[in-house]
C-alpha cells in the first residue's frame, strides 16, 4: 500500500507521540517505585526516642536554702527514664555469672552481725570512702536513687565482689592482671579493679554499677570472680555480690535475691542514672 507524503508525516507523528508517551509512562513508573521504597524504608526504620540522661532526682534547694523532696511524679519519671535506657541497650548482654545470691550494703554502714562486724566507712581500696562519697548512703530515707540527706559526690550505683587486688599487706596480688582483662583499665600504682563496671540482671531488668569494695565475706575468691566457680562464701546467705541501695531500688530487690551479672567495659555502658555521677577516685596506692 502506498501512502501520500502527508499520510506518512501523520504516521511518523503518531509513532513519535506513542514513543514519547511510552517513555513518560516508564519514567512515571520508576519515580513511583522509588517513592514506595523511600516510604517503606521510613516506616521500617525504628524510631529512636531521645531520653534525657541528666534527669536524676537530686535534692531540690528552696529559696530558704532548705532541702525539699521532689514530687512523686518526678520519681516516677526517673523510673520510667531508667527503664527506657535499659530496654534498648542490654538485649545482647551475655551474663557470665548466673543465679548469684545478692545482698545489700552501703557506704557508711555500721558494723553489726549481718556484715561480719565490718564498718563500711572505708573500703578495701579507699580509706576515706565515706568522706569521698559525701556521707552515709543509708537505704532509708531515699529520694529516687539517692539518699535524702545529701547529693553524693560519687556514683550511687556501686557493688562489692569478694576480691581485692591488694593483699592484707598492701602488696599487689599476682592475680591482679585479671582486673585489666575484664575492665580495660590501664596498669597503675593504684587498684586495677576499682571503678570497673558490672551489668546486673534481675527478672529481665538490667542495671549498671561500679565496683568499689571487696565482699561479701571474702577478698580473694579468684575462681568465682574471674572464673566459672560458685562463690566460696558460706556465711549468712552465702552471697557472692553486694549491691548499693540505688541498685536495690532500681532492680526491685528484697535484700536477698538471685541475680545474674557480668563485667562490662566502660565504653559499652549505656546512658542511665548510673552515669549521672561517676566514681573516679583512685584510692590508696598498691605496692
């Protein structure tokens, strides 16, 4: 079949129109697909809530200079914030010590039959522990995670384990290198164990605390603290871990509970009330 020149132009024009239309449809399809991918990515990516790390219930000071207690709502907010920190940051923790009997102790605790008649005004590494802390960290009364009477100068989240890298003569034990292995601390003239971090879990809730004393009832239980043995202590509740009132409050402990714990490098400790005030004092020198 023959076409006139005008018919051929019309056919070419129509073909060109069809090609352009097809190209536009392809571009539209690609843009639509790209937009869908972006939307899916936004919906799939988890939202990260910004949680303030500085909100810890410090005593409030009134215009008269007297201490006042934060409201109940303030204390509930603190608990909620702490839980939020823990929920997203501990899912991959593996606890090396399981079902360890855990009891409570505190800075300035007086000697009695429950603690082997040992005063906690000083620690195994710091002869002026109570002074450096700022007072007696009494379990009652409390304001949130802090004692009601004062704001501590050191971390209110602390623990004791039955090991000290200093022996009874102030000499460094040969086993002290274990502290460097688990803490990431550097060798120094002071304790290599003090201020090391632990993660402690109870009923699915995890808290972080610094190691500040030796006990309960022991200072050289290497096989337990740095190994897989059970605590050698058989006194009282046969506890293998002492925790501060702040740790007790945070985890909801009763005073004698089974917890899981593990050493944690300081760089892996998440934000939380345990980071509001850090303990950095070195204590006494060790020969």
